C-alpha cells in the first residue's frame, strides 16, 4: 500500500513540474509580446478616436512634458542653424517658441496621438495642428479617357493622378527592459523620429514620450 502511494506521488511530480514550466513560458511570452499588443491596440483606438481606450494607453502628462521639451529643442536647433544669417528665421523661431504651449496642447490629444503613430510628428511651425491621419485607401476612380488627338489632356490626367505618399517605414523593439521604441522614417534620407512606450507594472505599457531628433 505504501509502495503504491509512493509510486503515485512520484508520477504526479513530473506533471506538476511540466505545468509550472508551461505557465512560466506562457507568462514570459505574453510579457515579451505585451508592448506590441499595446501599440496595436493604441493605434487602432487613436485612428478610431476611441478616447476612452486612448486614455488607457497614453500617459498624457508625461507625453505633454516630452513634447514640450522636444519642440523647444527643435526650435532651438532651427534658430542655431539659420538665425545668424537670416533675421526672419530668428523672428519665426521666436514666434514659434511663444506658441509651444498651444502646439503641445494640440498634439497631447487623441488626434495628436493618431498623427504621431501615422508618421506625422509636429514640425514646430506657428499655429500647427495635427494633420488628419490617412484612412484606409479607397479604390481610385478610373481616369477619364483622353480625347483623341489631345495629348495635353492626357498629361494633365497623369499629373492629377499622382501616386499618394507612402506610409512611413517603422521599426519597433525594446530599448531596455522598461522602454519600447517605435521609430518612423519616410525615406532613406529623411529625418527619423520615435514614439516611446514605457512599462507600468508587469504587462501594462503606455505611450509616454517622443524623440523628434532620433
């Protein structure tokens, strides 16, 4: 009887160890994937202007402070680059500095978050507001056939049906255990910028900062 009980216990132990290993592996996998899932959920919510969900995935006070610092740095670099030889650039930079608050207020919103996640960061221009992010592309209407013998009309049609700008190239990955970075670039020679998500707790991530000079 004692032998039977001992045998049963020795058979259960490997099963328990296997179950614990499976749970640990699942938690590690979920933990690794959690910022990717948070980014996907945030982008969908921002594009849909789902304010409640956006609020769950954005640390707006931290994002506001980051935007303020980044736009200030953007204007400072612009002033350093052009101010000495162009007085109008200096005036423009001063005007832009006075409007940092309204620009930050405009981008620290669901509209601004949607623009950031669609490759349209602030440029530091006076009166700037987030552009409307592109919606899913609808089929383009068929161009009208050119009139026989009228090549000018055909040329105009070709110009009017120019290919729209392509979405930015993005790369995403961990920068550290508690920081996840998404980098955007429209072309090989264009400037890059990044959106930064930071961990809150074990599996929660929030958009908390941007870097406009990546």
